[in-house]
């Protein structure tokens, strides 16, 4: 009984942590972009204000059940992924639902949210949404391949499909996986540039040309849900990268430092780059990231 | 240059019966006025035989006092860089002209504009009814006898505090001591 | 003791503060005023530090900026855009053309009193208003929101017949639904 209660409290704590950290990172990103553009920028907590305001708006849009479910799919995908990923090593608060084979499940569930959102966006009937969905799926075709190849390389090398096992491997050897298989890390981080959808890969929600794409009919509470799901999802991706390549984290401060440094890679790449076109984005992912993915697999098999 | 412009003018006047013609050496242009029945043939002649391939602009002047509309076509030749202005006068009460968009397709747009803004009818023009004005029910608004101020006062309510707005033309004339001619008083704003 | 009133009041205060610090604008560039909006948003004046940010679609926006003169043809679209926005929503009339017609006071096609057709919360005067004036307009709107006075959307709903009457008077071919938000 006590164990169940502890698990529930732990799950809530994990979600709150992911929400707060993800939102703050988003605020920091806006500040960084502002500073690069020689502006003062909004306060770091601006995203919380925006989220609260969006939540307090009324919603008088109704396009059908799938449209209502679209942001919910995003949220479900983010939360389920969060529940699978080990946030901290050996901590009673963040035990999570790890199981053998969760790495494969993660690959699946991380594409589930955008697919659900695509269904919801399709029902709004807005032409911008349809174009955004098409672009998003094309881009997903691009970055999923190097991403899966990087993870598969690790699975082959250590003969496991569990994130916890990978973390244990790093503990036993005393060396992070980024040093044991650097090719896999490069492929994964380049794929994550597309996964974050920041510039230059923000072709899905391009506000100036697509009027925010799939989100164009979603205001108020829909947008709040999408924003929260995005923040949680950003935390999930960063934590997964830290777990797999940087040996996880034993306390929250370590986790925040590692994830923040990783988060700055797509942010910094974004602020200095304009937007790609769809075919440019896909060819980008099928260039160097794919090559690094192949190298990672070859390295795993032969060395 | 002057002889060249004269030559062009002569060549036009040999082939067509002109009401009036002049040349402007400084601006490199030939100015001809012609009856409206001859407009299609002169435009086609200038385009095909004299290399005035480019239609720069077409416009309408409302000569209210004469009771005429003047339709003006500006042509340009890229080789010698000379303009030809072809003018014609239409009766203001019954402004009808022949459709010209087979000579230059872009004339279609101009003709739609003239039709909407001045009420000039082009026989054989194939175009949608509305151009810029949407659901317009008043008279063609660019005609000089259409009093925009009265129309605006009638349709749109004015915010309090603008009653002392002055007539720009009169104020400037009063300040500079200029005398406005009688015909210009009513319709110049 | 009834805590409900205090709870409502507290909620309202908190939401109003949040709303005032997060204004997503839909810059409806009707006239020349649209050129001042980029100047306000970019590095020199940086409206984002006040929480002012561009929104991509009417569904996501809070503030509708009417930047310049409004012809009857455009007004029809503006009304449609305004009604697609989600409550609470605010309108900023921008430039002297939006205030009283400006230099188009005798035009046959330009409306001269925006607040007959849409509930305007803040007017920014000037031709053109400089970015400082625009920022002051935003500050004024924020003050109004915090004081709970910027209730344009409620006003529009309550007096819908009045606004509809005025709109239908000048828009001849009324071809959209009676109430579409």
C-alpha cells in the first residue's frame, strides 16, 4: 500500500519537476534569443505567465472530437515517455516504470504524440494545419532514421534494450557512453535538433509563413496543453540523452546542469540559423546524421 | 532628336487623322489626340509597325467643364526610349469605348478600373463585375461631380471635434493670396 | 462566513495580472501603421520585455491592433477576425486614421469612428505614432486590464445589437453568420 502511494506521489513529483524545468528552459531560450538579437528580452518566468493566461482564456472553438483530442495526444505521449524514463539514479521519488525493452517503447511513444496532433489538426479543416502536418511528417521521416540508428547501435553493443541497463553499464565501466561510442552521440544530438523543432527546423509551426501550422486553430486552453506538453517533452528528450550518453544523474542539480548544457545545443544552433525548407531539412538529416548513424553501428559491431 | 520626334509624328499623322499633335523634345515624347473610333487601329499600328511595344500606363482625366472624359495611353519603345501619348475624348454622358485588351492583355485590368471608378463602358469587355470597390452602390467615385465629402458625411458618422476642419485648398489659397478660378472652386478638394 | 466572493476576487486579480503581462497581438496591418509594429517589436524598443508578442492566428491572439485607416471592405474582414478571437480580447486603435479618420476624413470609403463598429480599449494617436507612443499605449492597456476596466469583449457581447446595427448600416452585402465566435 505504501509502495503504491509512494509511486503515485513520485509520479506527480516527476511531472511537476518536468513541467517547471521545461517551462523555465523555454523562458531561458526566449531570453537567449532576445540577447542574441540585441534585445533585453522577456523575464525568465514569462512562459509561466503565458501558460497561465492561456489557461484562463475561454474556449469557444469546436471542430470535432479529434480536434479536442489532438493536444491531449501530445500530452499523453509526453507524460507516458516521462514515466518510462529514469529521471535520477537510485532515488525513491523518481523510481518510474522501467522495464526491459523500454528503449523500443520510447522510440514508439515519442512519435505517437505528433501523430495524434496531426489527426487533430486535420479535422480543423484549416489549410495551414494540413500543410504543417505534411511538413512535420516529412521532417519526422528525416530525423527518425539517425535517431533510431544511434539507439540501435547502443542496443547492439551492450546487448540490451533497457535504459537502466545502459546507465548501469556506464557505472560499471566508469566511462560515459559518449566516450565509448561518440558516433552514436553525434547522430543522436543531430537528430534531436529536428526533434526539438527549433530554428532552422521550425518548418512545422513556421509562424510567418504557415500561421503556426497545426496549432493555427488552437487557442486558449488547447494552446496551454500544447505548450505544457512541449515543455514536458523537451525535458523528456534531454533526460533521455543524459541517461543514455552521460551516465544519468544522481541528484537534481547534476541533472539540471547536464540537461541545460545539452539544451543549449539546439537553442544556440537555432538562434544563428534561418529556417530551412522541407526538402532541405530532410536532406540535412539524410546527410551527416545518417552517416554518423552508420558509423555508430559499424563501430558497435566491429569494435 | 527633334527631327526624329518630328519624323515619328509625321509618320503617325500620315496614316491617321489626328485632332491635335505636338512634340516635347526635353521629355522625348510625342503627343497625339485622335477620335475614339481610331484608337484600336492606332495602338495596333504603333505596337506592331513602329515598335512601341510597351504600354506604360493608361489613365482617365475628367474634363467636367467640357463634358468630356479624356482617356490616355502611354506607350514606350525600349530601343529609342521615346514615349507616345495617345489621347482620345469621350462624351461624358455616354462614355463608351471599344475593348482593347487583345492588344495588351494588361489593359483588361485598366479597363475594369475605369469602368468602376469613372463608369466608362467598354464594349466586349469580359471581366468580373467588381474590381476594387465591394458592394458599391453610389455613382463612380472618381468622377469630379461626385462629392466625396457629402457622401462621407452622409454615410460615415463624424467624431465630435472635427467640425472646424478647414478646406485645404481654400486655406492655402487664402494664406498665399492665390485666386481660385470659378470653375475650380466647387470640385477641387 | 462566505469565502466565495474573496476567492472570486483573488482569482480575478491573479488572472488580470497574468493577462496584463502576456499580450499576444494580432497586428492587422490595414494601413501605413503596420510599419511601426516591427520597429516596436525589434531590438531598439523590444516590446517583448513587457510580454507583448506577436500571435500567428486570431485564435491565439489577445489584442487586435488596427494599424491605420479602415476601409469598408477591410472592416468586414476585421469584424470577422475579431469575432474569431477568444475571450478576453482587446482592441487597440492605432494612428489618427483609426481615431477620427485622419487625413481620410472626406474619403468615400473610409470609416471615421472605429468604436461604432468594434469596442476599442485604447487609442494611440499620432500620424504615425512613434514606437514610444505604441509602448505607452500597451502600458495603458496593461493598467486598464489590471484595474479590470478593459472589458471590451463583454461590452461587445452585451451590446451586440448596437454594434451589429452600425456594422450592417455601412456593410451592404452582409454575408456572414450572425455570431461566429
